[in-house]
């Protein structure tokens, strides 16, 4: 009996092996691993030169920090910070020229408008249509406003070597950076004035619009504006 059972097991194994061999394509061995696709080389730019290089000192910390990090520093706790970066230039003079032609007031006004629009969108909670004309009037106020109180705190330049996706050198370019600040009290007052003027110029047409405006004002007040 044991031999019979053992014989049946062997027969089943043999059939399984035959079926497995029959299912393989002729002339093929083990299944080949899929060919790997070459991934692009991602290489960070290298710093070749900078303003303090000849003095043997490192660039100031603000050069590599973003605006939110800068505003978290104690020395800027009462200021809004604006950091501007020139387009890449093949020579330092080109990067410096951008800074000389750079209009800080216009750029600061644009950034303030962007920040306020983000606050509008966040506070509106789906009621942006109701705030359309009101928000446009607020934004226009920033466009027409003469910004005062801002000042340049520092400027810096760096030369970086940039690389192509294949790892080859793309170019050695200069970048000029400018750091500006404006007192929070000065800018907050400007925002409040813009809101008040817009409220007087464009009256709410519906209770829903009035509620949406109130939410925006409350959201700004939470930030001390």
C-alpha cells in the first residue's frame, strides 16, 4: 500500500514537471529580469565663488534661508521680510544691473497683493464670487499705494555651476540677491487702510457678501493686522 501511494506521488510530481516545461516558450531559459531604465542624474549646483570668498568667510545666513525662516529670527520679529533673487546671468555685471533696475516698491506691492489674495481665498470658504469686486478694489489699492518704510538690509552675489540632467556642466552663472524689510506696523496699517477704503467704495450687496467680508477681516485680525 505504501509503495502504491509513493508511486502515485511520484507520478503526480512527474506530471507537474512535464506541464511546467511544456508551458515555457521553446528555447527560453529562466525568465529574464526587466531591463533597467537609466535614471537621470540629479546633481545640485556647486558654489564656485561668492562675495565673501576672497575674505575667507562664508555667505551670510540669509542667503540660503527662505522668507518664513528669516521672519522667525529675533532680529526680524517686528518686520516683514522680502527676499529677491536676480535671474541667472553669465557675468556679475549683468546680475548687478538687474539689482540697479530693480524696483523694490513695485515688487513688494506685488508680494503683498499675493499674500492678501491668499488670505481672501482661505477666509472666503467658497464665497470668492461674493468677494470678487471687493477683493479687486483692495488689490487696486496696493497697486496705487506708495510704499514707504521699506529698506534694503543687505545684498549678495554668488556664482554657481549648474548641471544638465545627464551630469554634464550646463554653465557657470551669477545670481544677485537683495534683502528688504518693512516694519510690520507700517504694512499692517496699509492693509487696514486698503480694506477700509474698499469697504467704503464697494458696499456689500447681500448678507452673504457681508458675512464673507467679515470672515476675511477676522482672519487678518488674527494675524495682528
